[in-house]
C-alpha cells in the first residue's frame, strides 16, 4: 500500500530553513534519509527518535522517490 507523504511531510518557511519536515517536527526528510544512508535501520531511528513513527520513515522514502 502506497503512503501519501503529503499528509506527513510539512513545509514551513521559518523552520529548518524551509526544508521538508516530518509532521511539523524539526526533523527533516533529509535527516532521515541521511541516517538510512549511513546504515541506521528503521528500528534504530525509531529508538533514537521516539517522536517518529514507522509511517514517517516511509513517507520520507516516498517523498524522495518523487
């Protein structure tokens, strides 16, 4: 089932330089993609950042794929 990242990824000009963030948090899509690229697993990211949910990570991947 495809996730609609538009319900999760937010753009706010005054937050993190207008970069796409997750649900209004100060965590950007690029942060998550960077952690994944550095070899972190989804479980490790969720453990280190409990404010995130599995669907947030999937939304970042969907956003990057567009």
